[in-house]
């Protein structure tokens, strides 16, 4: 059974940092392109960052230079380092991958950026 479990969310002040983790089971992430999405209240879910199986990365313009996606294949875990956080980053963050036309999601972790 495939499972993605996000962790690391919480309340942080503007300008602060957080590191999210996504622990995978039932799959070997080394063969997958892995994504982080986020969904803010009242908004559509948006793609934040991608890391390919080859280690290439891509970011939404809104987070470029502030967020870094990485992977630890032996630990079967994907990370999202978030720096210089802004109130606009407040959202539920989800880990994701696609396989055979299906999307797999974790339950998400809430990030609240507020003073």
C-alpha cells in the first residue's frame, strides 16, 4: 500500500524557516519524480516544487530562491526547505507523485506564517 506522510509544519513568523519531510512507503521514490504542492484557504492547489528521479529541480516563481526541494533515496524521503517565509506561504503543503495516470497524495501539513 502506497503511503506518503508529510511532517514539519507549524506556525512560523515572517522571515523564518521550516523544513518539511515526506516519508514514503510502498514505493521506492528513487524511481519517481516527486512534487510538493500547496493549497491556501479559498485557493486552488498549486505546484510548488518538483525533483525528478535524476535530481533535477523546478520551482514555482513565487518560491524561487527561497525554497529548496531535495530527496534522500535511502531514507525514501523528500524534503522541502523553506526560508524567508511570507504570510502568502500560509497553506497546507502536500507531497505528491504520479504513476500510471494516477496522483498519489499525502494528507498534508499546515504551515501558518504569521506574527
